[in-house]
């Protein structure tokens, strides 16, 4: 059944009749934000009825507004994100928001497949799931909400977000931006919703709710396992510990610069960022020399022991990450160790064994351990050991195409960047689109609009084939 344009316009007008349009974010506004997760789900369900009736062109108008508002508010979001979470860098967070606004795919990502022949015409079209429940991290909070919103709304869904409590202010600011974009573009309010006080309990209600058709969980192993145990279809974007391998055929000065650029981006918060280096013995010292030429500070192995004590808490021999140091500036970490370090220091490096806690753990700090290996054969084994089967990201610098091919096959990760900083995988200094939800555990890889659709086959037998 075709819906008349006037009907859609009347519904939309009715919904927005009492809401004033504004091009700026009104901080008092609470559009889309509720006390109770059940109310947030109900509001998104009602909004999805409207979105379902909208044309692709109307959806695209909302996406365009979200992009514009993300750019307009990039600095404010970056500042609030750093202020609230105490993690990352304002300058890099601005770039992340600009990147997602420019390069997250919209409705053009949805493709129809057709078979036309003697027995008629068959189409497979991609439709919305309905209401998606999205759980978002503290490390890229507003980036994930805005990026998810673009892809999920472009696919025709509405979204209920359960953000990380430690990033609630900036997450809710992103939710408001999306709702204001929707209203300004003639769409409904509550196109995305959230709650003031997200908890594990609200997350569990969301995951189990009858009106939630799909779950997207972006975060560490706990949330991904919870999503996969929910009994619903779930997209699991989990943790990584990306190694970067450097062999003797690499352009060493370039590799050193690329690695420090990638590992220090937003103080190593991105899950794709280089988290440790596996370097062939022949070039390891040269590589470290060029790293120090590019803003790295080398510490000794005894200083690495002190650093371990600083960034881990020790509970009866069991080490756990001290979250106070996640995403902090390298020079601040060094000063806490009693070292003199200028603000131009971007990363801390040291040589260590593969099972060193600062190497095997996903730190999300600008700290890079360098594991020296005899040759490329050993590098493959060490890189696989460090990636720990997350199947998330790995990177390599080499001039040898056979080595590049070999590691990419053996390590089998969703992302494999060659001869560039890790962020090239997000379309930043590399080809391809952007996402902040990389479905490593469930295999969708870099999510985009099509990931948030379901497939529907439409068959007309013995007709409409005009060949
Ligand atoms: P986190 O796992 O602490 O939190 C992520 C979200 O899950 C939050 O909203 C949190 O409240 C919720 N959560 C955590 N445990 C839960 C549980 N048992 N049940 C229900 N909800 C739960 O992660 P973080 O520290 O905010 O983010 C960093 C982690 O996320 C890193 O491991 C990083 O690699 C990963 N990450 C992955 C991607 C990706 O695309 N694959 C993107 C960003 C971050």
C-alpha cells in the first residue's frame, strides 16, 4: 500500500506542532530523554511508526541535518567528552566528530538485488528492524551515538541508547542533537531516545524488551557477551588489542611516524589503535630511535615496572586496569612517574616480553611496548598471541607483499591496515567509510546502514520482466 505524501506530512506536523525549531543545541531541552528505560523504548516505538512511513528522501534530509549539527557542535562535544570522562584529547575528538559527519554512510548504502527472467521478477530489499537497542562506550561516547544514529536511522529504524554512565552528559547531548536534527528536517521527535541514569539493570531491560528487534553492543567483553546471551539478534563490537608488526623490509622512519601517530590518536582510546609493536630484531632499535624522533619517550625496563604499578591496581596478585589513567596524556603519565616530560611527548615506549602486563592488556593509554622477535615467522606467532583471538584489528609495515598477505590471512582480523596509521581503517587518511562500531565478535566488521537492515524477498511470478 502506498502512503500519500499529505498523510505523512500531517502526521509529522502533528508530532512537531509544539516544538520550536532551533539551529543550536538547547541545553535545557530534554527531547528524547526519559527517566525510565521502558518510556524511552515506548517513545522510540511510536517514532518508528512515523519513520516507517517516511520516504528515503525524507530520511536522507534528517541524516544531512545530523551531519551539519555534528560539525557545528564538534568542538563542544569534544570539550564536554574530555571534561566529563577525563579521557582523550579535544583536538583529536574534534577530528573524530568531523570524520563521522563526513564519512558515515547514509541511505545510499542500502542496495536492492534483483533477478529478472522467464519466470518474472524477484527483488531482495533491505528493510528496517524497527527499534534498535544500542549500548555505547565511554571511550568514543558521542561519536558512537552520532555514527550509530546516522546508519540506524538511514536504514529506517529508531534507536534507544543505553550509554556508559561515565559519559552520560556528552552522550545525552548527542541524543539531543539527533532529535533536534530530526525535528528541523521535518521528522519526528524521539527518533533516538535515552535515559538520564543508565545502569546495568536498564541495559538488561533494554536487551530483553519485546519491542527491541536488534541489539548493537559496542564495548568490552562483558557487554558483548551479555548482548549475545539476550536471546535476540545482536551485533557485538568488542574489545581488541591490536598488534602492529614491522619487518626488515619496511620503510622504518615512515613506520615509526605512522605508529606513533596512530597510537597517540585521542591518547590511544580507539579500539583499532596500535596497542603494541612486534618488531623484527634487525630493525627494532632503528624503529625505536625514529619513534623518539616523532614524539615518543623511551623508558627503561625498571621504569616499566614502576609504570605497571601506576596503571594497574594489584588485588592479591590479580592486576586490573586503573581506569584513572585510561586515555590520559603521555606526558602526564611520565610526570606521575617522576620524569621530566614536555607536552610534546605523545607516547611512551619500552622494550618488553610479549607477556608483560603493559603489552598483553588492552590499556587504551599512549603506552607502546615493543616486542623484539628473531624473524617474520616468530612475528606472526607473537602477533596472534597478542591479538588474543579477538579478531578485531592488526596492522603491519612491510615492503614485502607476501609477508603482508601472510599475516593478514593468519591473524584473520576485521581490520588490517598496511603501511599507514591505524586510523586509516576509519577512512581517515585512507579510503572507505567511517564507523565507530566494529563488529569484531559477530563478524559484520565495520558496520554501516546495511548492517542495520533485514533482508526481504519480494516475488512476482510470470510478469514485470520486460526483456
Ligand atoms: P565497557 O565495556 O566498560 O562499557 C561499554 C558499555 O557496556 C557501557 O554502556 C557499559 O555501561 C555497558 N556494560 C558494561 N558491562 C556490561 C554488562 N555486563 N552488561 C550490560 N552492559 C554492560 O567499555 P568502555 O570502557 O566504555 O569502552 C572501552 C572498551 O570498548 C574497550 O574494550 C574497547 O576495545 C571496546 N570498544 C570496542 C569498539 C568496537 O567497535 N569494537 C568500539 C569502542 C570501544
